[in-house]
C-alpha cells in the first residue's frame, strides 16, 4: 500500500516538474536554460534519493509485518490442529461406544427374534406334518377299505362265475360221458338202427330232436339264469326256450320247427315237376303256418319282446329258405319272426351273452366309478390343504428373506462407518438408527406369528 502511495507521489512530482519546465521554456530565454537544467537535475537526484530511502523504509516495514503475520498464522494453525486432533479422538471414541452398544442390542434382538421365529416355524411344520400324516393315513384307510370292498365284490362275482363255469363243464362232461355210452350202444346196435330219414319221419321225433339241439346250444352259450326251457307264458302257451335279456329287449321266445317232409319231397328223385311244385308250395305253406303260430302265440305285448325266433335244426332247410324263397324271409320279418339255423343261433346267442356281460360290466363300472368319485373328492381336499400349507411355508420364507435383507443393509452401514465413508457426523449416527428402526418395525409386526395364527 505504501509503495503504491509513494509511486503516485513520485508521478505527481515528475508531472509538476515537467509542467514547470514547459512554463520556463516559454517565459525565460535560452540564457537561463542551463541553470534551470542544473537545478532540475539536482532536484531529480534529490527526488531519486528520497524515493530510494522511502522504498527501503517501506521494504523494512513490509518484511516486519510479514514476519509478525507468519508467526500469528503458524500459532493459529498449531492451535487448530490440536483442536482437530482432540475432536477426532472424541468422535472416534463416541462412534466406537455407539457401535458396540448398537451391535450388542442388535445381536440380542436378532437372537431372540430368530429363536422365536425358528421355534414357531418348527412348531408350524410339526403341526402341518402331523395333519398331513393324519390326512394321508385316513385317506389310505378309506382307499384300502373301498378297494377291499370292491375286491371282495369282484372276487365274489368271479367265484360265482367260476363256480357256474365249473358246473357247466361238469354237466358237459357228464353229457359227453352219457353220449359216449350212447355211442357205444349205438355202435353195438348198428344192425338195428334205422336211417335218419326214417327216424325223423315222425313229427314228434323231429320236434324232440329240435328241442334237444336247441337246449344244447343255449346251455353251452348262455348263463343258467338267462334262459328257461319249456317256459309257460301268461296266455297259456309253452315255448321251447325263453331268453331273458336286459331292457328294452326283454324276454325273447325261441321255438323249434322242423319242416322236413315237403323239403324231402322237393328233392326226391323220380317225381314229376308238378309234384315238385306242389311240394314246394306245401313247403312254403308249412313255413308260413309256423311263422303265424309263433307270431300269434309267443309275441305278447308288455310280456315278451316285439319279436320271436323260429329255430330250424337243419342247415339245409335254412339255406333253402334264404337262397330260393326270399318271400318267406320277408313274410317272417313282417310278422316280427326271425328264422335261424344252428349256426346263426350261435351268433344270436353269443350276441345276447355279450349284452348280458356288458350289463354286468356296466353295473361293476358304476360301483367303481362311485368309489373313484369319492376317492377324487378326498384327493381334492388333500390338494387344497397341501396348497394352504405351501402358501404358509412360502410366506415364512419370504419374511425370513426380508429380515436377512435388513440385516445385510445394517452390516453394510456399519462397514461404511468403520471406513469413515459417510458424508457428515449427523448422517454417520442417523442412518444406522434408521435401519435399526426399520428392522425393529419388521420384527415388531411379527409376520411369522401371523403365519402361525393363519395356520391355526
């Protein structure tokens, strides 16, 4: 500052001298110029010496002021450094004490809460396991009971079927033994046996032959309770065989007819064409008469089926009707009478047996379906309870993960405090406490206890 004032004064003096010289130049002549120059030169020298002395004094004063200022600044810095060190030590001690206190409280709280949660989860899992075990045991008992009942019924039906089959086989073997004995007798009496045509010449013999053949076919195919031989109808007539089929078919009457005389006459060698045509007309009349008799006697409304069966024991006669007399077939169909031979009767009987078997199977399927429906309901309850248990376990797992996340945040915050990474003292102390408050609120809400309440 002094140097600046001195420099300004020097400039003003120099300007004044220059102005004086200019005035002197105009007023004085050239004779006094040298004297003035000498005076001017002397004044400049004196001014220069004065300025030099003033600069020396200013420098000395500036140096002295700088020394005093430096000593004061050094003293202030030393005092500030000591105060900073004391403050840092106090802050470090306070943070260490706060950290130890918070960690101790946190560890105690976490240990207590963790222990309580673990005990509650274990108790919940034990209860759920006991309930699930009891449910599975009850379901297993129900299933075993149902299966035993079904197995007992099926075994009983199978035993009955096997028993009937064995009885049938026994009867067949007895019949075969009887037939073998009869064959032996026939072989021993071949000389006394007449021809089949002579034997069947009598109507009663043919009728008996047809009934025996019909009974043998039906007995070999149908169950015992599905047919009856020589069955009496409400109208006072007696049919050779009655088949008892499920609704809507109902009872079907089967009657044996054996129109053999005129059939033989049609193919007798040596007769005229007129006799053959007459025998043919009579054969057709016999067939129509049998059809009319069966339709009038064995088709009864609300008692039998709407149709009946006429059994012809001879395949040749049956083939003759279907091959050369389709009008007889149409006539029989119009009367709701079906003409069958031993071969086609077997097909009809097998179909009837299949229908009976299907009905019995449907009855068993209905029972099995009912049992499976009950079993399905039990499995539905089991699935619902299993889903509830899974939801409880999932909720407990999510709550444990939330607590773990909060613990990790607090641990990271303490690590930052140890590394002095926080921005200021207030944040250093406030942020961990905020995390502790969040953890305390989370634990205070006690979601695991709520889980236990929901489960109960």
